[in-house]
């Protein structure tokens, strides 16, 4: 009997010790928990606009001694940054992630509390929450158009061509009908839709063409001067212009140009317009007209294609009375090819044939170059 009592007393003693240790562990855990957060509720955002501060709000069920922190980093990076929540009222806390960290394609974060112990409340370093940073549609559209030009916004172009309609024989004289033209311009892709491009340019167009007044026998005017070649100088000595390119919708563009110039007859004005369907740097069709006072009018239809890698090509049919408005209409057939080189360089060549009637005609030849930067 005494032996059983001793065993029972020993068991009670060990049980008492175990209860005491358990009580101490519970008290220690309670104290540690009191130094952290008992419960955190947080509703995460699904997406955010780029380059704008991102505010996060958390609701805490009870007070604590310690800090509530957010650890964040842009997607694709490896280093975490941190920010501490600040109390807004009795149980709400807020923090703002700076705008510099909010960039496409997104940001990821998790929330912890620090005190005597570090406790994860929302996500973790191994499993953070991701927030998509969206780009506005206009920014996506702008990037799409820039990508077609190698993300270069500015361009310088120079083009020259020689146009010969052939020579007529009047009496004993050969009368030429020809001109050359040089265009130079600089443009900037503003991409403030619907406005796409601003362009400033200069045009020089000078030629010689037959006079209109003739004797019945086809010779020059009465009392002819032997030095008179029965031609007159035509064209414009120099003209400046300003052009706007609009995107009416993707794949539909419209150019509008205004010109001021010094012609053979004095100061005058002109203009050019073109409606284009398709990619101007690839396959497209274009329909347009150019009117230059004292020089003439031209209407054209162009088919362009970019199906050969590294080359741009086009075929154009033009009806015009250049270089003087008193001349008969001529029909021109023009072929252009441009080679795309590294660094935004483009070199082009032009060949063509034109005639004012069925009797005579001549060639077109030209070169061009452009630099995107």
C-alpha cells in the first residue's frame, strides 16, 4: 500500500511540473504575440496605373508593440524594399509605395509585422502578391507606332529627281521639256493622336518648257530673236512648307501640307494632301494631289509594299502639268525602291517614264536618303 502511495505521489509531482512548464510556455507565447499583431486584414489591389503612388491599407484587430511593414519590388528585380505602415485611426494602417517603383509590367509585395518575432500576415518572400501595372491604351498605341520606326522619333530626308518629257522639234530647233526637283525636310513623330508627325521642309523645282505661242508653221514668235530657244524657265526658285500627318485610325493616315514659295512670277502659295491606307513603312495604297501656284497640279496613286525583308518598294501613277500650268497633262509611271540599313539609315532610288502625248517621252531618275534618330 505504501508502495502504491509513493508511485501515485511521484506521478502527481511530475504532472504538476508539466503543468507549470506548459503555463510558462503559454505565458511566454502570449507575451510574444502581444508584441506582434493578433490579426491583419488586407484587401490587395489587382492592378495599378504606372508611375503613380500605390496606397495599401490594412486593418488590425488589436493593438501591439511593433511595426507593420510592407516589402515590395518591381517585377523582374531581385532586391526587396521596405516601408512602414502608419496608423490612420483606431485599427486602420496605411502605407504608400513610391511612384518610382510602380512601373510595367507590375509590382509584387508581402506584409509582415516585426517585434520580438517576425510574423507574415499577407504573402511572403517566397510567395508574394503581384499587382499588374497597366499601360494606358494611348501609351500602348504610341509604343506600337514607335516600334515601326525602331523607337526613333525624328527623321531627316533629302530627295532629288530629274524629270524629262523629251524634246520637240519646232522648225530647226529642238525644244526641251524637263525639270529637276529637290526636297529636303526634317520631321518629328509627336504621336499626340490623332496628330502623328510634324514636318518642315524645303522644295526647289526648276525646269524649262516650250512656250505656248507659236506661228502657224510651228516656228517661234514673229521677229524671232535667233538666241531665243522658244523655251521659258518654269518652276519655283524655293519654297518652304509645313506638313501635319494625322492618324484617323490605325491603318488610315492623312497628310496635309501648306506651302509658301518664290516662283518665276513672284511670291505664291501651294499645298499637298495624301490619304493612305496601310503601313506607310510597308504595304499600303496612297491617293493624293499637289497644287503649286505658277508651277502646276499633280494627282497620283501609289501602291507600296514591304514584302522583301530590308527593302521598301512602290509603284506610282501620276498625272501632272508640271513644271508650268500652261502645259498639257502628262502621265508618269514611277518605281521607287529603298534599302533599309542599320542605324535608321535608308537609301533609295527612283526610275520612271513619262510623256505628254504619244509622240515623245522621257525618263525619270532620282536618289533619296533618310536618317531616323
